[in-house]
C-alpha cells in the first residue's frame, strides 16, 4: 500500500505534444517529487525523462528509469512492433520511492500499448489520482470532454484539469461546466522555455494547494 506521505499522481493528456511533459517538470519540482515515464517512444532526441530532469532541475536519482524504451517515435504498440518487442502492460508497476511520484503517460488516454490495451486501462488498474492536461487551441472542447468520459467510464480518480496554452476563457469555462471538472489552472506557453521561468511562474499559474489537498485525501 502506498503511503499518503509518498503519493503517486498520474499526469495524462488529451493528445500528444500538448505540453504535459513541461507541466510534469513544473509539478515534480513544486512537489519535491520523483518522476517516472513508464514507456518512452523515440530516443533520437531529448527524452521526456531528460526534459523533466532539465526543466525540473531534478537530481538523477529522482528520475526513475523507464520500463520500456522504444526507438521509434510512434504509438507504443507500433514502436514496439518495429523494434521487435512486445509490451506487457502488467509489467508497468510504479517503482517504490521515498518521495511523491509524478507518473507521465504517453500521448493521450487512449494511446494503445498493445492491440488490446490502452494507457487508460493501466491507469484504471493503478487507481492513482490523475490530472488531465488539455490544450486551449481549437478542438479542445470535444477532445477534453471525450477524455473525461473515458476516465470516468474506467473509474480513474480525477484530481482536476490543467489547461496549456493561450487563455481561452469561453472554452475553459464550458469544459469545466459540461465536464463537471475542477480547473486547476492554466500553464502558458513559455518563450523562452527555461527552468527558472517555469519554476517562478508555476505556483501562480497552477493551484498547488488543491492538488496537495487532493493527494492527501486519496
């Protein structure tokens, strides 16, 4: 059983490339947490773990090794097939660590790990509280409401929603209202994107007190 002193929190998203790795870096730094990316697809460029270490200014011991490292930047099921591997979702079990742990999924909730299992199925098995990251750009209302339905159908504990991008008040409010979900804030696109800029702004952009309270009650 996971101690409340060392909670696990899942960071997932409505899509790939929306900024949830940057959010994970800021959250890991703010919570004094370790970070774990269960499956990494694509190794030619900076990996998500390396990005979080750099932007979160986390020591190496707080970056936990991925269970699967796949060469091709594609959906894990396809990347594994290209690499001649077969992923076993039952092998995805968060390592023990004496700190809070931020766990970042790959792409969106319904990204397939195998022909029969999507990431949301693993999150449902874990039953750790989750934050859903959503872009603010056009199309976000549909994508986010569908993602919320997928989480609730699997009974994944939901801490709340974080928007990423330029402010879009109407889209943000209608999603919170129709989705019956708490907004935990909005992470703007930072230019330049630096660790110091992320750390300085993060407590102003994101409702950390609600996140911490939610984790303590789980």
